[in-house]
C-alpha cells in the first residue's frame, strides 16, 4: 500500500475523530429536522370536491356505435364410426 490510502488505513487513530464528528453532525441535522417539523403547509379545504361524470350533448345514433361480431357456428359433429 502506497500513497494517501495507505497512510489513512495504516493509522486508524486519526480516522476516529472524523467518524465521531460526522456522526455528531448527522445526529444534529436529524434532530433539527425532527424538532422543526411544523404542521401541514396548506390548510385542508372545508369540503372535499366531488367529481362527477357528465354526458354532454345528444346521444349517438345506434349506427355509430361499434357492433360486436357473432362467433361462427360450430361445425356439425362427425358421425360415430361403426
């Protein structure tokens, strides 16, 4: 191991202050987020809106509607073999 990586891995006594400082900073940010959490940003409306489907205009003529094709009739059964 050579370079900066070897010195950081070889001397573990220097990394613990950084780990502890990072943990303290993360805990402080989490505590601030939990303590400063206010209520909802927007007030809920007094009554909920109800959406309804409305058909506008005149009904379509029956000739405009799609027609479902009927299936072909089944083939007659074969007579039994003697």
